[in-house]
C-alpha cells in the first residue's frame, strides 16, 4: 500500500511569506533531486503530521504535486525547540532505478525479555548507513537480544539486513551495536536504596490511613 500526500507549489520564499503560511497551518518545504531545480512547496500541517507518523524517514511517499506524482522520502524535519512544532521539511525525490544512501534506525528486539538477569543492556549504535534501491529500503535494521550473553556483544554484521543481497551496509561490519553486562555494585546498591525508599513510603501511607 502506497503512502500519498498532497503538496502545492508556493511562491515567495521570504520570511514574511513563510510566517503567513505557518499562520494558515501550512508547513513550508522543498523537494530536491540531483540534477533538477529545487521545488519550493507547502503542505497542510495536519496532513503532514499524519503522514510523518506512518512513513517516518524510511518509507516512500507519493507526493501529489499539481497532478504529478513525485516519489520522495522525508530527508529532514526542522522543529521548534520549545513547541515541538514542524517548521520546515525537506523531501528528497527518488529515481526508482537509482540507488541512494541513507541512515535507518537500529531496533533491538526483545530488550524487555532478556533471559540473562540481572543485566544491563547498552546500545552503542542507534542507526546504520545503507545503500540500496528505493524499493528495497527497510523500515529498520533489527537484532534480537533476548538470548544475549555477557561479554558477547552484537555487531553490525549481526543485523538482519546484513544477509540481504539487495542492501549494502556502509558502516564497518565489526562495529559494536550493543553489549550486555552484569550490573555493577553501585547499580545494585542504588536499586536496594530505591526499594527501601518505596517500602518506607508505603509504610508511611499505611500509617496515615490507620490514623484516619
């Protein structure tokens, strides 16, 4: 199922024009492609937020630009620091027969179900750079950590996409993605102190209830 979104060309790129667009609940943006002139566009804020939640930065979006279908990915989203409001978006136009380089997120599967307990899981790499055709772009690169052992880290070569002949990983395959270790004495002491504090709070609450 393809993801579609309507955008319109915009005229005027000055700050006053952009402020006016934002007041009208439009997000200014650009569509750029190698060898082509950059297109200045605007998209309805609600439509973009909905599409962005579904597509992220790894799914192909078919933009409806004045009747023309333009396949793109969301390359960059600029947000207001305090208001978490989208201020600007960059779309990258795709050529379906041309490979592209991009970063995709790394997801650790079953991180809440690790069998070796107690343990501390450290993720050292959050994303990986790949090169592939648009049709082969994965949503994420995954590693199952449920059966991890101490002193046996997972590497880039252990990612599920490493065995996909249609995807080239550009990172060093020996880079560590995550590691598992036993909790330190300090961690255990902190957990013990937290448990004691919780017990005290429960006891205090019970006493107050008894007084009532």
